[in-house]
C-alpha cells in the first residue's frame, strides 16, 4: 500500500491483464477486476453527486463513503487483505436510520427522478448494486471478506434513502410508480 504511481502509462496492461496489489497479474475481465472497476465507478458517481445541490451533512457523508470505498477497493485489489471495518458498516446503518427517520413513509415504489441530484444518487445506487453482484460472484470461487458484500448492500440502501433526502432538500417530491399507467384501456366485452 506504500507504493504510489509515479508513471501512469506503464503499458503492462496492453495484453489484457492487470496487476493486483500483491504483485500478481490477472485478466481484466476477471470477477475481481470487474468488482474493482465497479467500486471505482461508484466512487466517481459519488464524487459527481457531491458537486450537486445536496445537504452539507450528506456531502460530508459521501466523502467518508468515498474513503471507505478506497478501503474496500484495496481489499479487492490485494487478495487476502481487508482494511474495511465493522465500524464503517455500523456508521452506514446509523446514517440510514437517522435520515430515514426524517422521511415520510413510502406507500408505493418510487422511480429515480425528482431532482437531478436525486437521480444521480439513484445512478450511484445501481452502480453499487452491480459492484455488489460482482463481489458475490467473486466470493463464489475465491475467499473474499463478507464485510465487503455487506458494506455494498448497506450502501445501496443508504443511497436509496439519500436520494429521497436530496429530493426533499431540493423541494421535489418522490416520483411514485403508478402501476399500469401505460396499459391500453381494455375494450368493453361484446364490442
């Protein structure tokens, strides 16, 4: 973990492989690399979301989560290593509880939307779910700390809640799913 990049272009990945933190190399389409890439994409989504009109406490939590995601990425990058802690997961649980307590109860599923920032939060949530699926896939054939999967699962829940918080902050209602909205009218019998 002490080595930092001094040269960005190494050309060592030109053959479709990439280096892991333990010095080994693997194919870029390996489940571990897929999970690492999705965690990286998620981190970028959160960075973009933090640039939007969101509450300051949410912005600060997103920054903490971005740091957590680097810890999680390190655990993926170095097989057998984990520096993600149970305390980081507990912090997510507390954040979910605190924010969810301020929201009206949902009576229906919601669609991504309302404000731009809320929609971006939903995009981050779906990227988080994809990263979680790749971690689950990786764990089916390699040893992966279960905390990584639990953290991503909880983070996607938090992002759902934060999308609602952000809509309220921006004066936008949740976009409620209306089942059957676009179904054609049923013709009357005997017509």
